[in-house]
C-alpha cells in the first residue's frame, strides 16, 4: 500500500534529520591464554572488592537499588493476582 504523505512532515516540506552524537565506545582488551581461551574486558574495571557477606544495600548505587525495588515490586504484584 503506497503512502500518500508523511505522518510528521518537516515544516518546510523537506526531510527532517535529527542527528545524535554516537555514544563513546568503551575500551576493549582481549587477553588470549596459553590454552586458546580468551578473556575479554570491556571498559574500565569499576568493581570494588566486597566481602561475600557484606550488606549489598550499602554497596550498590542508590539509583540501581530503586530500579531493583520497582522491578521486584512489579513482579510481586503480578504474581499476587
């Protein structure tokens, strides 16, 4: 089915192009071991050594904790029904 007109035409009747900056690509490091395997590291290591029995709520970013709480709450409500 042919399209007669654009849904959202540009104001001058031309083509509207929205350019976004390409996101910065993280550094990638590939280390090949003697057995033929490989370890791929993407980006800088931001991992912090945390005790296995540590309280994760004190370590995880508050924004991430909020997202986790919303996800768990939504899944709980969906299962409750």
